[in-house]
């Protein structure tokens, strides 16, 4: 699919035409993946972050937030919970927290693999090649790093470089990091936010085209949700991106992602469940998605991983979150799968 065609679909507002897009994406998903939905357990291991991303509630500059980092014991308990639920994968996500040292993460990954036999996905931000290699050696299978937007100038604005750093980690660097991760032997996942102030539909069309070029193994996207304790959240409260008036946009992105990467694992994300708690998850799964990532973070930490406000499931126990996910699958008549 060319950028222009993707762009045209992103602009499309005619419900009959859109129905054909949903159908194409759903057919493509069924043909390449089947009807099963992968359940993957998400563990938010630390909300400590050295970065100052202007959109994100756990940015270093947000001094209103209580910070936490799970212990080895707590992380392993979450991984065992995932295994008990029958999930095939544990996803360890955190802010860019150097307190999660290379050795600590390697040890935890190895322990999860030994004690549960599950696949491990890491999503720990921009880390050194040596760390990424060590974790791969320890048994980590996949790495998630969203490039957030392929618009280089916009990315620099929302993702300032580290202080005292001579490199200015731009979107190109995230993309080269993704390529490096694949070379090291990881499956790679990425994604973007929709409706960042200053982002255009053309930018978004380029993002989706890039998913296809990178042949991503996993693609996770969701709408930008303004956080009041962030610079971009305050700007957006005054002048939101007009593209967010299109409530179908997140589903268009899922459907088009499916068409450019037919075999990718595409979650119906928490951000989508947040904007439409009743139907969002299910709508995503009917329009190209095939993964749900129930949050298994211990309840006392959940509200602290506040990358955006009113995050879905932030006041639930793991049992409740998983029960909701399974109910959604029953309603859709889609069987859960371990993977
Ligand atoms: N709104 C929506 N998504 C956000 N993320 C971070 N902050 C926000 C926000 N305010 C997303 C980013 C990041 C992922 C973990 O969460 O895309 O990569």
C-alpha cells in the first residue's frame, strides 16, 4: 500500500466505505493469524524515568508522582501469575530507569525463563547495545520500542535529548535501535501515538508505511491522551489536535497496520480501552487486532504508572482485568491462546 492510499483511508469519513476497510482488515487477520487472540501479561516494573518526554506522565520532570520500582521477588510473582493464567508471554515495561541495571534485568529474565518457561518481552526504553545483547543472551525474546512519530522534527520536540548528551536521540536513532535489536535476534515491536499536537494525518500515513517497511513483528498504537502534569498535555488542553475529533482514527490505524503487516501481532491497546471502556478493546479486535495485554502489575502500584490520566483498569486487580478480557473474547466468539 502506498502512502497516498493510507492517507486517503485516514481521511475517510464515509461509514459505508469504512465498513469495507474494517472487513478487509478482519479478513486479513483471519487469513494470516486465525481467530485466536493472544493474551500477554503486562508488568509495569518501574515508573522511574530519566527522560523528559513532553507527553508522558512519568517523565522525570513530573515531581508530583510517587516513584516505585518492583523488587525481583515482586516481578517473579507477577510472571508466575501470568503463567498461572496460562499466558505464554510476560511483558516487562518501565520508564527508562537505569536503576534497572543490566545485570538485574538479565537475572530477572533468566529466572522468569527458568521458573515459568514463558516468553519474555522487554520494553525498557533506549538502552545501550551491550545491555540489549546481555538481555537477549539471558533469554529475552522480544523488545518493544515505539518510535512515536516518524516526523523527525516533531519527535525531537516531544522527546528532548538527555542532558549533557552529545547525541540527540531522534526518531532515526530509535529506528536504528529497532534494526539493531532485530540483528541481535529479538522480535521487534514498535508503534506511534495518534493526535500528538502538531502531528498531521500525512505524518501518520508515513508512520504506517514505515511499519510495513520495517516488517514489524508487533505493532502497538493508541491515541495521545493529554496528561495535565506534562507540557504537551497542558498545550493540548488549550488546542487539541483536530485529528482527534475522528473517533474512528485509532481503529483506522489498527486496520491499516494489519494490511501493511499481515502477520504482525497487533494489540488492542489500553489507550483504546481508555477512550472507549465499553467497546474499544472489542472494536480493535474486530478491525485487525489479535492481542490483548492484561495488566498484572500489583494493584498498589497501578495508579502510579500514570503515563496518561484515567488509564483503563488502573484500579482493578489482575483477576478482574483478566476476567474482563476473557468476557470480551467470549462476546466476540474469539478463543484465547497462549503465546
Ligand atoms: N497518551 C497516550 N499514550 C502515551 N504514551 C505515553 N504517554 C502517553 C500519553 N500521554 C505511550 C507512548 C509510549 C507508551 C508506553 O505509552 O507511546 O511509548
